[in-house]
């Protein structure tokens, strides 16, 4: 019993630290693919690790008007995002802490981290922070309802909102085209782009006043505080890519009772799918332009409509087949 407990603890610890270690590489793949397609030299794949290391060794400069919230928010945001990313099943399902991997709890953790970031952006009292925080909360009010509809659609299909249960359900199902799941996939991709402040919602490489969302909230941060927030943004990208993999491409995922060989195969499959998704994101961002802020409600409204249609079809087709 003790041996099984230690093995399960080792597997869960591996997942927790793998999402942390691979996050800068995932962002590096996105940047590298974009540079290649734009015929630029670009930064190396490991630049994300170097940036975080450089920021961690720098002193944090804090405004005189900053409160305790501004100082503590980066650590809390990083912790909440790391826990959320570690709960999403990656190379194996049914690990030690996967009982807490409920999609509703996941949305709550991400919502708490978003609220902390928005409050920290307004704490110093700069105009940039206020603009970024207001835009971030506008996006949240539109993205979270769509996310909940997606969650309910998958819960109807799998009979549970727990991510390991959903993954095991679809692994055991024959491959078939389901309209409700296809609509849910499109809606989740739209939400993921918005939540990660990627094109067409936001451009993470620009600091233009009229277009910033995420970057506007963190302009006052520096040093280790900025490193924690950047690491949290890297983890959030890994979280949504892992969520897409877990829900819609769970093949290769090993059960919790698998041997070390099965876990190794699942780990290789997860890393390959994760980096493949990052490469596709790079291709997407090169092929499309950023939209105006005033068009974001229309963009996220599409996700809500698709989510509503998906849950409607899931209700109507229960027991009939989709």
C-alpha cells in the first residue's frame, strides 16, 4: 500500500512540475513558429527560460502608492494558475489529486486569478492599469458564460464534470462525429484565445495604448513580481492547451494504474500534442490580424452562441445519438 501511494505521489508530482517546466518552451514554440513564417530570425526556443531567470535576479521597483495587494497579487496569481494547470489531466488520468479536477472548480480558480490581476492593475492608480483591468473584466463577463455552457455540454455527454471522467469516457467511445462536441470545440478555442490574450483578442508582443489588455495591467510590475506574472501567463496557455487535449484528443493518455512504460508513452504523447498545439497557435497568429476592442463582444458572442447550440443539441440527442 505504501509503495502504491509513493508511486501515485511521484506521478502527481511529475505532472505538477512538468506543466511548470514545459510552459516557457510552449511559448517559445509559438514565438519560433511565428518568426519562421514571418521570415525573421526570432528568439531561440529557450528564450522564455532566460527571460524568467533574468527577471528573478532583478530587483522589484514598487510605486509608493502601491498597497499590500499589489505586492502579494503576483504570488497568489501564480499559485492559483499553477494549481489549476496541474489539475488538468495530462499524461495520465485518475492521478492522486485528479478527484479535484472538476471543470467548475477550474473556472473558479482562473476567475480568482483574473480578479486578483485586475485589482492589482488598478491598485497603483495609473490610467493604463485601469484601461487594462476594465477590458479584462469585460472579456471575462463574456467568456465565462460560454465556458460554463461548454462544461455543461461535456457533462451531459460524459455524465460528469470531472476531467478524468470526461477523458476516460471519450477514450472508451468509438470515433464519431458529434455536432455538439464540434461546436463545443470551436467555442472552447475562441474562449482560450480570449483568456490567454492572444490574437485576435490581444497582441502579447505590443505595448500600444489603444490595443493593450493583459500588458496594460502589468506595466507597473518588475523584477521577481513580473517573473511570477509572466510564468502564470505561460502556465495559463499550457492549461488551455492541455484542456483541449484532455477533452477532445485524449488518445494516448494512460490510466492511473498503468506501469511506468504506459506513463512514459502518455507523457510523450501529451508533450507532442502540446507542442503541436503551440505550433498551430503560431500559424494562426501569423495568418490573422488583431481585431478592434469594440468588436470583442461580437467575437465572444460567437462562442456563447456555439456553446448554447451545443448544449441544446446535447439535450435533444440524449439517448438517440449525436
